[in-house]
């Protein structure tokens, strides 16, 4: 009886142990139908190394928490993404490495966009919504631009040269003098010398008339004198 009891107890323990192992195995059997991902059964979700966690604001995205998929459309300048972690479902998470293939043999593009990123499936094979997601990588700090004020360059000195006066010759040339013609007084154009205006009347005949009158007068006096002497 004791041997049978011991054997029965051992069989029950073996079945219980197998059931527990099977339950644990099924609990850790996290999987994904996305060949680009690495489904990892890890409740700690394997956070990023120190100083490598990025912010959601470092990328442009759609979907994500509360949605079935995550689409990272753009990575901002100066940011490099090296790991994408998508968490959801009963256990574990999906890990995506840009530029590398997942457990399904598909390669994730080295640069964005990265579309249809998912969490691991549930025990019942359902695709759950995403509970949480984060990024690992590094940032390159933009160098601070120092603005230097432009140096003032002094304007070149301008010299103003006055035009020199034209050289004057020592020998001054006096203008040639021309003798102006004598001005003939008005009324004496004919050369008579009179001060009256010339009317075109020539008075030289008066001289001859006067001379004849003198001769006639002399002859008349001589005739009268002769008659007196004759009458005596």
C-alpha cells in the first residue's frame, strides 16, 4: 500500500510539474506576425541605455498608444533612431532595429518612414492595441551660431584737386585799335559847313546875285556922277 501511495504521489507531482511548465511556456511564448520585429518576452521591456532615450517629439508619427499600429513618418534633423520598442498585449514587447532584419527575416528600412509597427500578440492570437512605445538613439547638438558684427571699413580719404588757373602769358596782347570815322555833323553832309539842315537848296547863286548888284550899283553911281558933271 505504501509503495502504491508513493507511486501515485510521484505521478501527481509529475503531472502538476508538466502543467506548470506548459503554462509558463505558453506565458513566455510571445510572438508577432511582423517579420521585421523581434518579439521579446520580457516584462522589464528592456529600457534604453543611459542617455539614449529619445522623446516622441523627436519624430513625426501617427497612431501609437491606444491604436493597433504606429507609423513614424519622419525623424527630425540631428536625431538618429537605433531602436524602437512597441509594448502591448499580455507579455513582452516587439523590438524594431532600423536597417536590420527581425526574427521573421524581413528587414526594417534604415530610415523613416516606418509604418505598421505593432505590439506582440496576445495568448489567444489577437492583435492588441499599443499600450506604450519609446525610441532609443542619439541626438547631435546643433552648434551655436555666433553672430559677429561686421567690421566697419573706413572710407578711403578723398582728395579734391582744384583746377589750376590757365597760365597767363607775360606779353599781354592789346586789342588792335581802329580809328573810327569822323562823325559828320547833321546838316553838313554836303560840306557847306552850315549849321542848318540840308534841304537840298544850293545858295551859291546868291553870291553871284550880290556881286551883280554891287556892280550895277557902282555903275549907276558912276552914271549919275557923269551926268552931273555934264550938266555943269
